[in-house]
C-alpha cells in the first residue's frame, strides 16, 4: 500500500496534464489528445525537473497505465478478428523486422558503432522499443549507458512518428473511412506501443472512427511484439558461443510482456460475452477509459524526455535510429502496396 501511495504525486501530475490535453484533443482532432499531452510534457520537462517523489509516479504512469490501456482495448475485440489481423499483417511484420536488423548490422560495420548499441537500436526499432531493449540488454550484456542511449534514440523517433505519421497518412491518401490501412501502417512502422497508440488514436480523432484504427494498430503491434521471444533466443545462443560471454541466460518471463496475455484474456472475455448475447455497447466505457489512459501515459513519457541530452550524446546512435526508422516506414508502405492494402 505504501508503494502505491508514494506514486500518487507523479500520477496526479500526469492526470493534470492529461485532462486539458484530452479536452483540447476533442476540440482539435487533427492533433489529438496523445500528441498534445506528450508535447506538453516535453515543454514542462524543459524547465521543470521532477523530484524523486514525482518520478516514481511518472514512471509508473508511462509503463503500467499504458499497459493497462492496451489491456482495456482487448475488451470489445473479438478473438477471431485479432487472429485474422495478425495473419494479415504477419508478412509486413517479418519484412520490417528483417529490414531494421539488417540496416542496423550494416551501419554498425560501416560507422564502427558499438555493437551493443547497434543491436539494441535495431531490435528496439524493429519490435517494440523500450520493451525489446529491456528484454535484449541482459542477454547481450549491455551496460546501463548503452541501454539509456538506445532507449533515448528510440523515444526520439517515437515522438516524431506520433506527430508526423497521421499527417503523412493523410498526405499519402490513406483511406479515411476505415482504420484498417493506417492501423496496419502504425502497427508495423512505429517503434513503441506508446507511439503506436498515439498515432492511431490521432487518426481515429481526425476522421471520427471511434477506436477502429486503435484496435487494428494495437493488435498488429502486439503480434509484432511476440518477435521478442525468438530474437532474444537467437541472441542468447549467439552470445553463449562466445568464450568470454558474460551475458545472462534467456528468460521467457522477461521477454514475454504480461500485458499481451492480459490483452488476449480480455478479448476472450469479449468473444465469450458476444456469443452469449452481450451487447458491444457494454464495453464502450472501457474503450473510452483506455483512450484517456493513453493520453496520461503520453504526458508521463513527455515529462521523462530529455531531447537536449540525446542530441549531445553523439551522432552515430541517432543516424542508426533514423536509418532503421526510415527503412521500416518505407518497407511497411511497400508491403502494403504489394498486398493491395493501400
């Protein structure tokens, strides 16, 4: 109970940012609540450094409130739809992940970038940002500085994606009557779950699609997140072959995010409820709460940012991150075009 109490101040700060951001997002759907919240958090962070007592709640919001939002999205999603979406997006996911890992490896050799940093940025860009980095770091023996730098790079391009991608989607002529095309694009081309949800929610707000894009994007993203398991297994085996390897053994518990399992359980509850005649409107309040939690999480992520420090840390990690991000985006668009999804 004491642990939860000490997080309340930070959670309240995120809530104070989220409420006006949510209201402004409804007035200006082209921008959307998530983007407004993350930008507000970044601006506040530029002249205010949260105390340790605040940081605990802010970190809790950016991680666990966001994961709760994803789980709540599972309510109202039929399991058959989830399986169909996963099957539909799998070829794009495989191609984007492969592209990012190859680009990271080639640039590591060309720029003589640190191997651990390049690996973390490649994995983080291709799968699920900070979660993939957290799961991979102990397997390859990365130190705290390498992890922090990689997460900062991924975060930087996450913010850009959340802001730019809805505008890019409109410019490229994505279908605005359905969230399918942009949902797949966001789910396969954006690094972290936080920015996937932000970009998708913004698209829903722009075209009054409810949560259609958000549902699609999150389902695709969670399918993509499952790639953490085989990739960390391969990296663990690779490092185990090195005589001087000090990396930890692969941990399924660390690699498999629990919130994915809870998301699936929520969907199973919905599927069972629907078969028993439960109306879809029953789950509507949970969907609304999920979207608000996303805004809260974006505020927390903005408060935890330090763009100035990132830019000063060096060019190589940023070039690596930018290259992976751009190539993933182009590959996602190419695959959707080839599969006649655009």
